[in-house]
C-alpha cells in the first residue's frame, strides 16, 4: 500500500507563508495525479490544488494566486507553497493521490493562521 506523509504545517500570522510537503512511500508521484485538500472546523473537505502527471494544475478560486502546487520527482514529494495566508485558510491539509480506481490519503497536517 502506498503511504503519504504530510509535514510543514504550523502556526503562522496573517500574510505569512508556509510550505507543506507530502512524501510518498514509493516512486508514484511522477506518474499519478496528486492533490491537496483541506478541511476547516465545521466545514466539509474541499479540493485546494491538483497537479496531473503531465504538469497541468488546478487551484480553487479561494487560493488562486496565493498557493502553488509542485513536485520533485527525484524526492518523490509533492509541495504546496502557501503565501499571503489568511485566517480562513486555517484547516487540516491532506495530501491525496489518485490513479484510476486507486486512491490514497495522508494523515493531514494542521495549518493555523492567526495573529
């Protein structure tokens, strides 16, 4: 089974930046669709960003222009660079991999944006 491990979350002030990392247990990042989701308190889980194997990307309107998804195939790791953070970005962020019918979720990492 593929395992995804997120890291890089924490407490940051509004306007600050964080970079989340998602490390896969095997070499799948280059050949599958990778995504970041988030779930805020009292809200449903939502798609934040996605990168396909060919390099195309998608961003939710709420984060477009502030967040960037990328990957390092050599390290088998996907990143989410988050800039200009807002309190409404506070959530648990989850890494997600999708390949056909197979799906994999990370355990999540907490991001808190507060002054």
